[in-house]
C-alpha cells in the first residue's frame, strides 16, 4: 500500500472513438470503471474518480472539473486539489491492465521530482503517472494560460522523472499497463485475450 498517495481515476472523457461511455463496458464481469477502482484500492488507501457529472454507480469520492471541456488536465487539477496526500497517481479508466508492480516501481522514483511519467515507444504516458500536489499551481497555470492545455504541455513546466521502456519491462514484461481501450475493436481484442488466459 502506497500510503502517501491518492489514486485518481480519470473517467470524464468524451469516448468519441467508442461512440458511447466506454467506462460502462464490461471486461471479465466488471465495468472498466469498477475494475479501475478495485485495482487502485489494492494499492492506495484512497481513490478519487474524476467525472463530468455525479455518477450514482460510483461508491468512492468524485471530483469535478473547474474548467468544463478542458480535457484530462482539468481532471488532474481537480484531483490534486481534493487530495489529502502529497501525491496523486493519475490513471485513465480505460486502462484495465495497470500492474501494481509497475505502480510500485514508479512510486519509488518520486524523490526530488514533481512528476514520474513512464515513456513507452518514445511517448510519455501522462495517464499512468505520479504527480506531486505541490505541482498544482504550475498545472493550473497551463490550464488557464494560452496555448495547448494538454497534459504533455503541462509536463514541460514540471521537474519530471521520465522512466524509460527498458526499466518498465522489469515490472510489466508485456507493458500491458499501457493498453487503453479506445474503440470497440480494442475491447474485442482485450476480451479475447482474457478468454485465452482463462483457457
């Protein structure tokens, strides 16, 4: 259990490529959101869910964007503002295979940094990353200022520990933690893989 950190599950996206709210899709008998909550509760003492509107199907505290339609950065800022711990681990609700071992590995690299971000295939993964609550003013400045309001743009303002793919493989040999389910085809592949594991 990582006691000094709160998990923040980002579940307020548009699901444009899916065509409907993908957090309600089921995988192995659970919705993606339920699965994310359960996985994070195994690692962190407190879990928050970032949503656009209150959800009756969520039994953990919910946070709401102060900047509507501003994307994941707004959700992250809302979660950091609500956290009672010094750190937040932010993860997307559509990433159902996040490995606790990988989360622990990232957590061990926080000292001296404002964020710990995995890098896979040369691309930062800001929705499976740790953020210091102390970084909130910098993130809010990105959100309120001109230019891009993306998480990747916000990282440019922070002191970031970037964890390379080779290091990540030690905790997650298949890098399954970074699989996100954006389309019906992605879900079909994930369900098929789940069936193969059962067999």
